[in-house]
């Protein structure tokens, strides 16, 4: 029997895994599931990003896993301490949907696309190539990232399963 | 720390009453639509960690039907009317004398569910507005059939800026033997609580 080790990543949370363990986060709506991977050491990391920028934070002690701008540097550091080499990192991401369509121009309602933009900005800043993405549109996603082969599996109610 | 953590017990009771009045009127509206009695439970008001919000409706990946409205006006917030798929199908069979397929939803069914959500949310909000004398105006409802986590997280963004939990007024209603079960979630924006309390004459500490 093949024992698959699944590491659950909660909402506004980040985790790392290595050597074949699976990183999983469920029910991504406007949130973004961002993964980083170092192929040669098989070290992988996943963030469940809820908000684009910690500048809008009004909490006394911020949860750095929640915001794109604070979580990405933190994950890079965590993976480095596990022996991964940031120069080799590649990224994938899914989520950032617009769950409900409204005609209001409200920025809050556009939170999904803004999360995606913020994640891409951070990847650019750290020179991490984005290999593939399944973002936007209007449906929820559950994602699993395999730290053995770097495949991101995306499941949704309407669209079934796909791998990127 | 999230300032809402410190809400006094009597303030929670006030919010329970808000849920009671709103959902009570919505249950009456649903009962008229169905021409059947509809019961509801005493509302629960609690500060719930984001991770656990979806547990109320069966977990993050549970597929639910949700009608979402943004409440605008004096005390803005988000409102969800959530039912499971079986309940949605039963509701449609009861209300529309038409064949309802077991899988998927037609345009007509979507539209009917949106309208039901609209009527119920409208009666919830208008009774709340009467009670508080606050101006509350719902946006046009949007409907989605998807994972509960993906849907509900959308209503939590305002809380995300200040913590990892949200204050939720939850009322469950049930329709007799058919066991139609649904939830009303009212998630006022964090800033709206002071307005609701002062409109109801609750003193500020």
C-alpha cells in the first residue's frame, strides 16, 4: 500500500512538505493557492493567500500567511531552511475566482483578481517563474500539490479534475 | 486582538434578537410561499475562526446552493442564504409545478432559487431595518452552486483585515417532515456593530 502523506493547509495558512508528501488546501474561492517547488531537493511549499497586501491590515499582530506580500518571502525562507535553493524555485497557482458577479465597482468584490495580481507581483520580485496557473472565473477549487513531481491537481464542482 | 472578542454577553443577546426578528420574518415569508409551516431554531451568534465557518453547512468542500447579497446603507454587511442540494430540489418541486431533474440546474431553476433567496433576504432585512430604524439596502442577489468554503470565504474578506475569525449570526430553519434545512448567515462588517448597537439603544462601554 502506498501511504500518501497529506499536509493540510488551512485558510490564511502556509506549509511546506518534501519527498512525496501532498500539500492540500480546500475550498479556494477568491483566495489563491500558491505553490513553490524545488525540483532537485523535492521541497515544496503552499500558501492559502486570503488578501493581497498587509498594508490594509488592521490587526495588531498580523498573520503573515494571510497576505501575498508577507507570505511569499516567509515561505521562501522556510523552504531555504529545509535545504531548498530559491534560484531553482518554480511556482504554480490556482484560485482567485470572482465567486459572485456584481456590477458594483467595489474593490472588495474584486478581491480574487487582486489576490492573483499581488501573487504575480511577488513572484516577479523574487524572480520565480510562474509555470502555470488556473485562476479567475467564478468557481471554487480544491488543490493538491505533489512534492514528488510538482504536479498541481485542481478539483472543482463544475469543471471536474485537471492537472497543471 | 479582534475587538469583537470583547463583546459583552448582553450584546450577543441583542445580536441574537436581531437574527431572531430577521429570520422569523423570513421564515414567515417562506411559509407563505410554500403554504406550509416552517420552524426555525434560536439563532446562534458567535465569533468563529475562518477555518470553522464552513463546518456549519457541512465542511469546506460540501456543495451548497448559496444566494449572496451585499447589504449596503447604514450598517453594511454580507448576507448568505444557504441550502443543500436536496433541499433546493425539494423547494423547486414544491414551488414550481415543473419537472425538476436530479442533476444540475436549468436557467429557470437558478432564477427561481435566486428569487426565493431575494424574497427571504428582503424580508429579513426589511424587518431588521424597521426594528433598528437603520437604512439597509440589499444588492441584487447573486447565486452560486459550489463548495461552501469557496462561497463563504468571500463574505469574510472584511474580517480578514483585522483577524482570523468572523462574527456570524446564524439561523437554521426547517420545514416539517420534508426536512428542508437552510441557513441564514448575516455577517455585518466589523464597523457595523457600533451602529447596530447604538440604533438599538445599547450603551457603549
